[in-house]
């Protein structure tokens, strides 16, 4: 029964958790991500102050025991706003991931499997979007649609799906001539079922890696859009807007920009470490 | 052997376009299969032998419509299947199946054995319990314990994986199975088991086999008739006995003399072919084999020989098929 399983055909999962625990990146990343996610889920229940309650008498407070991270120009509690801002960042990035992974994998698989004009249409569209710098294109879309949470999700989805589509296409092209695909064709399996049963399960690992690294980019991009004022609007707290507002008081009240930047930086590092770690764990080629 | 062939390959040619360079846009044509005509009868095994690159696998793939022939027709049950739409083709999938060479890449690593074998059945039936019953039935036929049904392919050895592939191919009760180098990747002892299994399945189900292999010993063991391919063409076609005992084409004789012989008294008659198989992009004029043939004459360099019936049920494409090569053998 000792079948020599090649790295390509081996089914990860059996020793996935073992390797995951051995990877320092993956462990540190997952702890940070777990902390951010828990904070986003349960933080609003625990925050000491109402994050949108204006109290002009308490504005520009330095951090103390009641306001752990101080207050902003309108006297709102910075700590509470950062906790809620994390929730906004996660909602935006998860929505963008859900949209782009769906669109990207479906279009990428169709392009690779059918080839011909389907491939040409999808990949030229991808090329056009890639021709713009990512953020410029997102800013353009956001400017056209007008600010708002939905706008941010749409704008970031539009710049993010081509990467997923291109990755999916190349992964599927690599599998296209595997004999189990031909066996499925010979068995009369319809195209949509071949994609679902044969391609998708064999390409999820690299897609997960790509997605977890992507979260960092999406959170950063959301912050940038909000920083520029074309993202999520007041009174909803977002890290990007908090950094923008804090910049003008950088000399006098550095805590405003500092804590929001820290939250953004730590979250991004967490997702990037998790993504790197997952790649080490899932990709047999870099495994040592 | 009944007189009506289940599969009739008629003058099939398959060309591949190869880009010479991206800049000039000049294309080269590689003729992988060149004007091949073969019949396969119900319940028989037709062996197809030849060196790597002779087009035998491409021929198999055109039969399954994994690639469409450039010219010619492939008739299954008298119906041309080369011009069917995707939808019409699906009906044919019940009748023609394939067993691949590589038992590793031919099974999806993320599917359970049960689901792999059930896949062709699910495409033509929605009766879950009947499918499960059939899966267990074919697992017994290929001698895999039913308890293994919920395991994944990487838990099996090469021979066991090939049994899974065979189970998948026979599950839907096809009438023709193309075996593309079905045992070439296996150990010799495992090869024998798989060959016996195929023989047994054929005896019970009367399935026709098109057995593609470079291994003459294996082909001889399984086949009723054998076609020898060289550079995309069939150069000799005969019953197993006639071909192995009385080869007419010098290429066939050379192939036969290359079979390892355990009997010492019969050694020393090896014919060696010089040179490589010519490029199918730029085939030589005349007989495709003339550059390597010991009996070559002037006419061979000019005129391409056609498949001639030299005896009942024995065809060869050679200008001098009856010239004895006894002298060459003894002299070596």
C-alpha cells in the first residue's frame, strides 16, 4: 500500500496542520488575523465608548485611563473607532474577496478550458485593467460611482479580479492535459462539472494563498480611498479616514494618526505573514 | 469474429500545425497519422504497435474525439463520429472508453475511488443506488476490495491505480475500449496481472479492445490481430500468428528480432536498425522506411508502397514483401 505519492498528486490535509504549526510565519500571521477578526466580531460589544458619539467638550484628549487612545477633533473615542474601523476593513475586504474569487475563478477557468475567443475576450479585458495602475483605476471607478461602502467594494473588485482570473487560467492550463481531465471528457462529463469537480479542487491551495495575501492589499486600498475622501464616509469610522484626519494634527496630537496607522500596519503584516506561511505549507515546491 | 466491424477507421489523417517562429508566422505541418484505415470487430483485440512518435497514440485520441482528424472518417456502428456536435458526442461516450498509460495522472488526486469509478455512470443515470451497486460490482471485477472505495488514489500502488482506471472504463459497459499503453508504466509482474484482467473482462463482456503499445510481447499476448505503424502509416496488418511467425514488412521483422529472447539457441539473429525514425514534419519521399531498410531498392526511394493483401487477412506496405530476409538473419 506504500504508494509513492508525487508532490503534485498528494492530497494536502493529512499533515496540513502539522506543517502549519511548524511554520513560524503561518503561526504568527494566524494569531494576528485571529485577533483582528475576533476584535471585529466582538469588539463593538466591549468598546468603552460610543464610537460615533460627538462630545466637543472632550476633543483633542491625549491618551489616558478613560480614553485609552485619546479622542479626536469631535471628542470621539479613538480606541472605539479603531475597533469599529477594523470591522469595516474586514467587511470590505471579505466582500471584495468573495466577489473577485467568484468572478476571477469562473472567468479564468472558462478562458483556459474553452480557449479561442472566450480566452481572447477574458484575457484582453484583464490586460486592459492591468494596464492601469491598480489604485488609479480604483480611484477612477470610485470617483464615477460616488463615495460609499458599496463603491469601495465595487471599485476594489474591479481592479482585483483580473489577478485572480490570470492566476486561475495559468493553473488550469497546467492541468488541462492531465489525463484525468481527458478521462472525464471521455466519460461524457459536461464542462461545468469538469470545472467544479476536477479543476477547482486542484487549484484551491494557490488561490487561498493569493487571497490571504490579497487581504492586505485590499485593506490598504480601502484605507487609501477613504484617506482620499472618496471611500467610506463619516460618521462610519475607517482607518484610512482616521489617518487622514490625524495627519493635520500630527505635530500636536500624534496619537490620532499613530494608532490608526498601527492598526492598519499590524493587520496587513498579519495577513501577509499568514499568506506567506500558507504558501510555504501548501506549495510543495518551496517545502523543504 | 463477426463480419460487421464495430469501429471502422477510414483514411484518417491527422496534421498538427507547428509554429516555426513567432516572427515569420511560417507554419510547419506535422503529419502524425497518415491515411490510416483499420477495422475493429466486436469481441476482438486489435493491437497497434510502433516506436514512440509513430502516431499510434494520436490515432487512439482521434477515435475518442479528444482530437479531431484532419481528414477521413471514423465510423462507430456505421455512424461517422468525426462530425458530431458536443451533444451528439455524449451518446458515443457510453460506448467508447479509454485506459491511460499513466496510472498517476489519470486519476484525480482529490476524488475518492468510489467517485472516480462512478463518474461515467453519473453522466448517464441519476439512480444513486444503482450507481453504487455498479461501482461495487466493477470493483469486484477488477479485484479491488470494496472496502477501498472511500480511499484516495495516492493511497494505492501503480497496479491498483490501473485497476481503478480499468474499473472506471468498464463501469458504463462500453463496447470498445482504447488501451493507450495501458501497462507500459507497470512492473512486469503487475503487467501480467493487468493483461489477464483485460483478457478476462473481454471474455465476459465481448468488449472490443484497441490495444496500443510499443511492447510487442504484450501485444502478442493480448491481440487477435496486429497493426504495425511506422511514421504515421500502417505498414503491416495481420493476425497475431501470421504477423509474428511470418512478417512480410522488413520493419516488422526488425521489431520482432528486437524482442528479448530467453532461449539461448535462438539468439544471435538480431537485426539492428540504423538511424532514427525520420521526422514526420519532413518525411522522406517514397517508402517512409527506405532510409533504414536493408532491402532498399531504387523504387523504394521514389514510390510510396500501398497496403497490399499478400495473403488472406495479411496486408503489408512494401515493394518487396516476399523477398526472404533469411540470408540477412543468418549472416548477422
